[in-house]
């Protein structure tokens, strides 16, 4: 948890937090997306209003890549 909070602070130093930051926190550090958002808002960080849509798009793209790799590996 402490690592996720440090990384959240690191991402916020770049300005507005977008979907990429939340995707990285979730996928790389296992920091839950909703918790990331709640912490960012409670700490007064600037969260992009479209960050949820960006996150969902990145997650869909990652799932598609994973599914494609699984399909290719099964042949």
C-alpha cells in the first residue's frame, strides 16, 4: 500500500492524473483503481475528468492483446 501511495504522489507531480496513471498503479503495483481515485481526491490531486474512460480503454486494449497472445499460443 505504501508503494502505491508513493507512486500516486509521483504521478501527481506531473500535473493532472489521467487513466494511464491509474492503469499503471493497478497493473504494475496492484493498487486498486477506486482506492487510487479516492486517495487522489482526498489529497487534493488534480484528476482528469475522463480518467475513468482512459483507464477503461487501456484495460480493454490490454485484454485484447492478452487474448490474442493466448489464441496464438494455442495453435
